[in-house]
């Protein structure tokens, strides 16, 4: 037996090729089926490859691009806001957004994460909370100053990245807050002119396609999709010098009178431009961590109040215009009280028989009411609406209110009488300042604007020039030594104006809280500015408009006219204040 044989179970050797297993014949169709299936599989793979590479090329490219290509936003710069002289009130400064790939950052040493939290002014709990909120991308903090960003990057924490963005900076701070407003973290206007002119101030961001690695690093530029376009600059009518004058004097008055709030506005009587507008309380737009609703309120535009005696000149002016009275017409106001229906009105001081000029000078409720009751309610309503009462000021500023003037058809005689001296009607401080245009501009009204303008405003005549000049003379007497506002006088300048003192309305009822106001213009010979002051709830012992708001008017007008290089029109350099000035009655 040779080595090519094998043993069977019985030990006998037989040739290997003679095995009965190998001798069995398989069906021929089985090998053909297997061969067919193999070729079919290869054909399917080839067809699929052809389909994917030929017909589905765009789909595959998109899928690949989604894994490595990114579209980066190229931020645009928001337009600057400047005052009328080019002084910057709001500008954008470069900052960075700090973002992270959480799964990479979490591998960093604990001490480095502790330092990162401290640099970003966050607690460790907040930092870990942000990192746990997403696996691939999360913002840790927006608008981070560049010096802080440098310190963050020096920690060399894998997965920490930054993105360029901008943050608004407001150089004038609290003094200009209610005019300029502010933007949010997305650089969108939220308050003030930032909100009103969002569309023009905001630029159009651009974008570009890049290839990034898994750590977020840009390794290749693919294409520029859109170039960024910066926003347009905005020039306001505000004068920063006058704004500071108005704000500082208002602040001093609110503090001295222990008042709840206050507001002041300065208008250019020639152009209708708003030169200054300030409110208290205020806020710092650069640091809004403790911001409250009371601080945000632009009271000059959004708060309404009963104007009190500052409204008397309008009823008297209408009487002059209708030739019902003349400046020297005598009216009997004795005995200082008058009953209309079931209600009684009165004067603070009985002045007896007085001329129309003296009624304004001494601020007589009875004299004003007697003039008003000689006119039709519609005539008074028409005058009120023609000067803007009951209508929203068209200055393009968010939140400006219309105030309230009830329809004349519902007026009762007592209501017509009380409205003539400023009760039963509500206005904003801006509205009453604007209305005094008819006295400062010889009977004309012009629109207001918060943007610097070189165009001649279109005027609308409301009163005759003669009536306006007569009223100007009366208002000069009211602000003189024998009027209700001697403290509103300005050395070297002739001024005119009217005081106002009114109870506040709360829940539909009058309460013993006061609003003291003064509205006037200067110089009387050729009015250049109109100034309106409102002090809300003075509690330091004085509450009349003449003694609370009058001094603010005097100080602001004196500084403003000198700043504007307006020539003096009076030889009187010493003001005269009587020991007990007349006060208007509430």
C-alpha cells in the first residue's frame, strides 16, 4: 500500500479518489444559479455606482458639503448716531462671541474650566449647564470685550472658539439714554432712535462659504456669497451741549424737590427741531443689568398729565381771535369764586376787576372760564386739535402718546370752563411745548423733528399775528416780577411763559399729589427756543409750578441762549422776585 491511500474504519486502505462522497454528482443548474447571482450582484453594484456618480451627483455633493462646508456670516457695522454737530452718541465697537464644542471642552482640566467661568463672569454651574445643553455647538457668552477674549484664548482649551461681532457704545450715557435708546445682543434696536430707525441703521450682513475641520477652524475659503453693507449714519437734531444743560438742571431740581420724576424738552422755534429731551429717572445704556420699567419711560413723550394753568393762554387767545375780548377788556372775577351748575370754581387770590392781560398775569381761573364760556365748545375743540392736543406727535419716535381731548359734543358748561384752565384734558410735555409754537411764531405751527434739518419747515397758521403778539406780551407779564413765575426770569433776556400746577389722577380720582410745570420761550423780542419743564410729585414743601419748575426754566434758558450765541434783548441784569409770588389755584 502506498502513501496516497487512506485508512477506513476497519483499517483497510483504499484510494482517496475512490471516496463515495466524491463520486456523488451535483446538479449542473446549482452552479449556474450561483454564478448568475454573483454576476447579478456585481451588476447591481455597478448600476448603483453609475446612478450615484452620474444621476445623483448633486445629492452626494450636498451630503459631503454638509459634513465639512459651512456658510459664515460676515457681520456689517451698524450706522453711527450723532448729534447735530457731529458728536457721536452711539457707535459700534468690535467684540467677540465665545462659543464652544461641548464634547471637546468637557475634557479640559477642571481648573481651566473654573478660570473660564470666572473670565466670562459666570458661575461654574451655569458654565456646565450651557455645555450640557448641546453636544456640537453652544454660545457661552455674547459681546465679550477683546481683552477678556485674549485671556480666554490663552487658556488653550480645546473646543473654545470666538466669532466676530459688534457691541454698541453710548458715550453720553444717562443724559442721552431716552433719546438714543439701545440695542440687544443681536444688535437690533430695542428703545429710542435705535428702534425707530432700525432699518436704516442696521447694515446688511454678508456671507462666505468655507471648509472647516471638526474643531471649527477654517482651512479653506470656497466662495464669497454676498458682501456685507454697513448701515447708514443718523444725524439727530439734538445738541449735546443743550442736552447736558437740560439734564443736569432737571436732575438738580428733582433731587432738591424730592420729586418722583421729571422731564424737560427744548424746541427750536425757528426750525421745529428738538434740541434737547431729558427724563428722570434714567439709566445707563452701557450697563443695563439693573434696568427697570420706571427708568425706561420716556416721560416727555409717553406720560400724560393735566396741564393746569399752562393751558389758559389758549382759551384767552381764542377769545382775542374771535374778538370777544381785547387785552384791556375788564372782567369781574370777584369774589374769587364762581358756581357753574352744581360745581364751584375759585381763584387762589381774589383779584376783583381785572383786565384780560392781568387774568393771564395773575393766573385767574374765573377770568379764563368767563372768557371760555362765551365761545362755542367746538371752537375751543378746534383750537386744541389744531395745536396737536389729542393727536399722536408725528416725530417717528416709538411710544409717543396722543393724550386725551373728549369730543366737544359731550362737554357740559362746567367741563368747558375747567378745560379752559387745564383740567379734564391730558397732554404730554412734548405736546404742550409744541403748542406754544403759536405764541413764539406769531400764530404759526410747524412740525417737530428729531433729525437735523436744513429745510424751511412748512408752517400752518392757527392764530393771527396780532393775537400771537398780544399773547406774547401777556406771557411776558406772567413771567415777570408781578406774575406767577418771577423765578423764571433770565438776566439779560426777556422771557415769556406760564406756570401750571395740577393734582394727579389715580384710578379715576384726584389725589393730593402734584405735577408742577412751566412752559415758556425766549427771547420775547424774537423767540429762539421753547422750553417746557415738568416735575412729578415734588415733596420738599413746594409744589407750585412757579417755584418748582420756574427756576429750572430760568437756568436752562440762560445757559442755552448763551451757548447758542443769541444776543440779549434786555438791559435788565438783576431779576426781581417778590417775597411771596402769586400762585395759581388747583
